[in-house]
C-alpha cells in the first residue's frame, strides 16, 4: 500500500519530481499502470490496461496526444464490445 500511494502521489504531483528530472523545461506526465488486477496474463490485456491508463491522464497530456489517447481507448472498448457513452464518442470526434 505504501508503494502504491507513493507512485500515485508522484503521478498526480509531477512538480515533486522537477528537481530530479534532467530537463525540467519539458512537461512531464507520469502514467501509473496498475498491473495488480489484470484480468489475465496475456499481452492483449496488458496493452488494454496501459492504453486505459493513458486515457485516465489524457487531460494532462498535450491536446494532440489527449485526442489519440481518447480515440484509441474508445476504439479498444468498442472492439471489446464494451458500452461506450455518447459523451465519449463525441469527445473522440472533437
């Protein structure tokens, strides 16, 4: 639990790392990927988990990357047969 809390804190508060980053002038976004509860141990689930982690931090990404993260996550959900809200689809087409 302590390690998870530290990783979550660092991902949400990247200013805490600025002193340690080599090029502090470039924006940094850390993406936490929770591998503890993977539904299975195949590469497809790992890929989907990583993709979804980028979706969750999309608001901290540069707009072109945020758009890609949203589009790819929604495409993946549709491919898996998961219900996607109209709001997500509208955001994807924006």
